[in-house]
C-alpha cells in the first residue's frame, strides 16, 4: 500500500517546505523507495500561469504542459524525475471541478458544502498518485501557513485521511521556526508551540517537527519542544540555515529525518544512502577553481524567484565547469544604447531572459546588440531569442521597423508573429504552446555539437514564433535557424556562426536542468564565458606587456 507524508508550515511563510519535502524525497529515493512529491496551493487561481512573476515567482512548466508552482522545479532538480499535471493542485482547480460536477447534476440535488464535497475532492487528489501502487511513498506539500483561512480545508482533509488510513500509513511533518533573539541571546520555542496548538485545534497533530533556526538546537531545548508539542524527542529535527539548498538533504540525513519517517511508517530502514554523486556536486559547488560574471538581462530582476530555474541551471552548469557563476542582474527597462557599454563591459557573458509584454523590450534589444557586436557570449531564452531576431533584422538586415506583433501589432516587418493556432484563443490561462516538443537540429550547428545529437526534446511556453517568411533572409544575413520542429516547421533555435557563442532558443532549457543532469546548453554557455574571460585577460596582459616595452 502507498503511504503518505504531509509537509505543513507554521509561524511564517518562506521557511522552505518545498526544499524539506524535496530533501526527504531524495533521501527516501536513495534508499530505494519509489517516491514522488506533489504541491497543494491554497490560492483560488486555477494555476500560476496567469500570475505576475512579481506576485508568485516563475511559473514552472512540466513535460505534459502543466503550468505549475516553482516548487515543482525543486522536486525535479532534486529527484531527477519528471512531475506532471497531477503533482500540482490549487484551490481554484478543486472548486472548479466540484462546481462543474454540481452543474452536471452529479450530486443529485444535495447541498454542496466545503465538508464533505470540497474535502472529499482534496482527498481524492491527494491519493491520486498513490493509485495502482505506482509509488511507495507520496509526499504532499501544503502551501501557506497553518492558521490561514485558505488552508483550513486542506488541514481538515489531511485529518480525515489520517483517520481513514491510520497513523502507520499517514505522517505529518510540521515545518516551523525557532527564532533567535540576539538581545537576549536566546532561542525561543513559543512561536512553534502556538503553531502546533493552532494545528491541534483543527484536529491535526504533527508527528515530526522540523525546526528552522539560525543557531543549533541544544538537547534540553529539543526535549522542551517535544514535551510541549506532544512529539517524541527523536522527532524534533534541527534545520540550520544552509549555505546552499543542495546541502539540505545531507543535513536532513545527519538529523535522521528519513529514518524517523520510515520508523513511523513501519518500513525497514536498510543501509544509509551514499549520495556519492550528490556529494561530488556539492564539493565542486563549494570549491570552484574560477569565477565568471554573467549578466542576466530581465524585466523582473527585483525578485530572484522570477528566474529561479535559470539561476539553478547556472549553479548546475557552474559545478560541471568547476566555476562559480556570479549573476549580475540588469533591469532591461533601464538599459539603453547610451549606457549599455557602462553596464555590460565587465561581463563575461550575457543571458537575455524570458518575459511578456512591451516593458523593457528596447533595453533587451540594446543588450543583445552590444553582446553581438562586441563578441560577448550570448544566450537568449524564449523572448530573449525573439528579441535577438528583432535586433538582427534591424541592425544587420536593414529592417528598421522590424518587431514582434506582441509589442507592435501594426508593424509591417513582423519577424516575430503570433502562432496561427493561437490567433483564435481568447482564454489566457493554460492556452499557450505548453510542454515538451521535438526539435531537429542541423548536423553542422554548434547546438548539435553541444547536445551531441540532432534530435532533441524541450519544454515550451509561448504564443509567438519566428516568422518563416524571413527564414531565407536571416540565413543569408548570417543568423542561421539551426533547429526546427519536424512537424510544424517552427524555428526553435538560431545561431550566429561567426560569433564565439550566440545562441537563441524558443524553448526553456532551464526547466530540464537538474543536479545529476545539468543542461548541456547552460554547461556550454558557462564554458564559453570562462573562455571569453581567459581571452580578455590574455589580451589585457599582452597590451600591458606591449605598453611596458614601449615605455621601457
């Protein structure tokens, strides 16, 4: 029988429920258990697809085209396995399903209520991944904080599920905060006690407490927490602030979180997981041999979570290259032709990030032009690739009015245009070109050599595409469309061959980068940044030598 672990949060948000859930899943997976993670979000949006990145961070896209919470990215990066539509559920999706059933007459005229109808649907979704014994353990992260009015139906659903399946088949981990008061030089347990009390008032008691803290929890404090929160002493887990999220699985293994979970679920413990590859990655991450600075040109740079998968992909690629990637955020809205050199001349490479809308577009185009003309390694993703095409059309092909119809619907030189199948769509949510699609690469392209294959498969999230009417003009001008969808002819990848590294991709490679399988494009891009830095340093040294000879 599939068993279930629920991860809840208390005291404050942003404690890292997703990282704790992913770390536990990694440890259980390393012990040989078939494990998956799902996220239940309490907001009424059907999915995060229409949420502003400033509001909720990036929208993560799965292989099957689901627009999901960014925590699913952590799940995939830690477990190195794909998630799907079933791994992310929102209150909006729950209510939409129940209301549709009511309209169809499925409830036979009964009054539809939160209990039992909403909670029954939540329970059905919670156990969906456990059907047919596909997994040994399903970990469910509940969004929000205990005490939020939005979370109440989820807490009640877990309470019911725990009663129905029994304590040996359901486990509740409560992530909470033990603040350190510097003035008093004391760790305080009262917020955790109140959080557990609030959960208990709703009929649910935690089995394990994971305590986020800036200072180590001493033995007596752990005993006090266990006593007042009604858990066993070994079920109080210390979660110290970590230097990187990727060290959390090892910290949780040290605290025996996986062991206590398996004991309470009645599973055999077995041998301790080795995590050899994970430790090798961490070692390279912590002790790099070099450092590069890469400019991230974006519209939402004030919020790091808006580009979470890109930043994590840089960490993976940096470790492969034994190189620390320092990301310099540059807001495209404030970047112009006049200040591009000032903001970008010290960069080793430039990535122009995805986005939507007209704000900051000219800044992205100016950044791309500077990178192209000054031979700085360039990587454009989705909108970044599209703006690379606009920049090339304007400044190389002489098409002064070239643009995307997303920003200028009246342009008569639409090198980027809305996809034909998107023109009749009126609903915004979940209607873009989403999910995994095939791409065929030219065998003589740089991208094919990077992938080591001419057939690839990548995830998409867009409405606009390269206009194939300009295919020949671009090819003759020196920007080569080297990757195409074999069924639709959609241009997926463009390159400038006479540039050290100039690649734009319509898809989102960052979604598929994991610790164990860093994405090859990011690995090659960081390598190109290292080479560009080495070349610049060599040129500077040569100039300095020549100057000394002249002066001597």
